[in-house]
């Protein structure tokens, strides 16, 4: 699966609770990019959404 970073707008947030950082472990599926990797919460823009 090939992705161009500039072709996929996303928004991420660094959310701290005291001295702890909230992260998410991605599913361990070969069909998704960056499987089984830790990341910050957020999401990508779908085709039907508008950028604000």
C-alpha cells in the first residue's frame, strides 16, 4: 500500500494527563499502514468532509 503524505490530510493531538501522554496502539493487520505501531489520537479526512 503506497500513500503520499500530502494526499492524506489528518489531524493529531498530543493529549497529556499530568505527566502521561495518551497514545493508541494501531491494529495488527497487514492491510493497514503502520500496523501494530503506537500513535497519537486523531483521524484522517474522508472524501465527504470539508477542511475548516
